[in-house]
């Protein structure tokens, strides 16, 4: 090989005396190659110091070796919620193991939805990892209709057809409320996540389950809708205190909303945990740095991202069937309760 030109699949094919498709089959480990041809291709690869690229691999596999992580949220939401950062770390780490490129796509308006549709239609990605799934979101159905392998973070409902990785949201919420009730709290409020998301409904269901188990009435006056943001948590806490000033505990369906609730309780001169105990959900880095440190339900967000990526890789590279997985959660007790 002369000069500084990088060897191509065509160069390897010429040196080995085979076609480019044969080189691609060898690169991708296909068995549809004779032993003699395989040896010649491998010798040419070694001699030319050829590094296969995604285009070469795609000649036979029809794969791009790229997947899209689709998050239908704004940049501010992406940057402010620790959940997304941890999920992205997990996804990117797992994809690096299989040398798959990650494309992060925010879908905030119709133009970006159209861009995603075009990427899917022209097969510029092998599959999609979809986060922040709402019940009425048309994206999962669209991806399913187009036949693109898709794995969801969470699910739309209990009858979800697509592959997904979920946390034990109901079980984790129930554990949080059991902890509060066991500590003598009897007016346990909750700040829910959006109820058009399975995660919001499931964590509310866990709050109800723990009350029913303990024989303690679960008053609807103690339920306030949140949106997984700090501001939403503060607003919900204010409304709860106005309606039920005698509440003595609150389970917030995310750490970020719990941070907002703590701020509102301080503003109202309520002591935590003396007057009101507080429990969050996620065990993000925020939980260890609140005042007081936050009792919370740990969900393995990085592992959730890794598992999503591995399931998608199994489907796109090995033809694996649909997989649906629920990861366990764990109560982490700190000073706020």
C-alpha cells in the first residue's frame, strides 16, 4: 500500500481476489464464506491494516450501527433532571461495548418529530430507545408500525406491546409509604408524577396500596398532581398545606419534586422531619445534598439505561424477540424521615 490513503473494503477485496460482499461477510462473522476465501480476506485485512467501518458492515447486514435515544423533552428539562444524565451514561456505556454509535434526539415540536420520522423511514438508525413515554404519545405506535426495533424506558400501560425496561414503581412507592406509616405518620400526602404516564400512575398506586395494607384511610385531599420538576414539587406542597395543614408526611414521586417540597416546607416554617417527614424517589445525587439528607427510593437508572441498550442490541444484531424487564427498587433511609 503506497501513500497515506486509508485502505477501503474495495482495496481489501482486490488484494484478496474476492468481491466486496465477501469481505463484508468476513467482517461481520457470516458463515456464508468458504474457508479459503476467509483466510485470504483475513490475510489482506492484516496486510493492509484495514479497519472496518459501519458502511462496510452495512453492505450485508443492512445495519448502520447507530441507534437513536429519543427524549421528547426540552433542553432545560434534560439538563435539570439527574434522571436523564444517569440514563444517558448507562446507555452510552453499554453501546460502547458493541461499538454502536448513539444519536441523541430531542423531540420538542413537529419539525423534530418529522426529522425523527425521516431518520426512521430512511433507516439511518437501526433502532430507537424512547424515554418519557406518555399514554397518548403517538411515537411508540409510529415506530412499531414502521417496523423499527424500539425499547422504551418505562411503558405506556400494563398491556405494553413493545420492549421496555421499567423500575418497580408501585413496589418502591409502597415501601416508602410503609416506612412513613411504620414511623407513626398518619396523614401521608403524595405529590404524583404526571398521570398520563405509567410511572406516575404506578407510584400513586403504591401510595394507595400501603395505606390499604395498614388500614389507614388514603384521603384524596392528600393527593396533588406534580410534573417531576422542582417548581412543580414546591407548588404541589403549597396546595397540600393549604388543603391539609395537619399533614405529617409527604411522599414525592421524584427527588426533584421532593427538593421543591422541602423548600416550601422551610418557607412555611415546618420542621423536617419533626413536623413533616419527606420521602422522594430515585436516589439521585440530589438526595444526599438536601437539608436534611433525603430518604428516597433508589431506582437503578444507569442499569436501566444499560439494560435498554443491551436489549436493543440483542434485537438489532441477533434477532432476539421482544423483552420486557422490571428492575427492583430499594428504600434508602436518611434524616428527612
